[in-house]
């Protein structure tokens, strides 16, 4: 299942920016696996003193950002599962700022955040591995946008890549 096989109707334009970060021939599960390794290695090399740093008033700390990524992965996985199981109801959006505000991530230990990310991502990989090609192509509606499970999987990879770029630019 390659990224180049995605059709325009499988995901809205806003989310395509995440998917466009991947090479056209990127395959879903191998991309999820390699991105997991790369992201964890990246996180493990961030100095401890940077994790509570805000580069600007009102911006997230790295702890908050990683919790946001974890929460978003869970939501993307749920959406992929619901669509793959032919859920007829449109899936709601979520306000990531409210999630971060209520996450208590400032009280989390860095190794625990990294561990949780790894476990959540591994659960997602297993989920996508369990889906047939037909399931991965099914369409549904999330946040008033058409989506397929495979597009959501590629979004997970692109979302992590996006945040690596933000961290490199704003936190180092």
C-alpha cells in the first residue's frame, strides 16, 4: 500500500500537507515502523532542559507537544478503525489546544512520554497490519472531511515528521 496510490478523495487538502512529507513510493506499515524508530531516537537526543521550554509565550512545551502527538495518534487510530469497520456516523473533530491544556503533561516524566508514544504507535502499526487492502481504502467522514484508513496512517507519519521540523526550528 503505497502513498502514491492514494486518491484525491481519500483526504482533505488541510491534511494532505502531512502526507506530502512522505516519498511517493512510501509504503504504509514500513513507513510507520521506520518513522517510529526515527522519532523515538530524535526524542531521546533532546536535552532534558529543553522539555519544559517554550520558545514564545502561549506556545507548547516539548512535553505538551509530545502529549499532543500521542493524543492525535490515538484519535487518528480510532478514526481509521471506525472507518475500516464501516461506521456510518461522521466522526467529530477535536480541539487539540483543549486536549493539551487538560493533559497535565508538565507533570509527566520524559521517559514515560516516550514510552507511551512508542506503545501507542506500536498499537497503531498492529491495527494497520490487521486491515485488508479493501479496509484500508474504505471511505468515511471525520471532522467534516472525507478520509480513508490508509490516509490516516500516512497522516500519522507526516504529523510526526512535521513536529520534528518544528522542534528543530523552534526548540534547538
